[in-house]
């Protein structure tokens, strides 16, 4: 049994990530981590909540980690971008 699956949340529709979470839990994994940066954070939260409340009622949010990542931009400066990880587990 695998320990953890990681899903990187980007620009796709929310339901794509909901389906990805459900697919990972249907494999024998114990936890799924949704990782997102910047504007995708709200999409990751939506995906976690839709999965928990509508499709898989036995899923709990085990941990949420927030932080800031420094990303180099084209002009040589670094830009700070917010990041979030949502750890989902079966209850």
C-alpha cells in the first residue's frame, strides 16, 4: 500500500482535481496531498471541499500547510508566491 499521492493544482477546472483525488483514494493510498501556489490555492481548497462534502464523505482534512516560495522572474528579481498543501486522509 502506497503512503501518499501528490496532486499539483494548476489552471484546470476544479472537477478535474476532484476526480484526481477520488481516483487516488480508489487505489490503495492512505493520504492525498493537494499542492497549489498563488491563484490556484482557492481551486485546491474548492477541490478538497467538494470531494469531502459531495463525493467521499469519509475523507478528512488531516493537515494544512501554508508558506511562501521565492520564484525568480524574467527580469532577474525574485517574486514571493504563496503556497498551500492540503493533506487529505480516509477517516
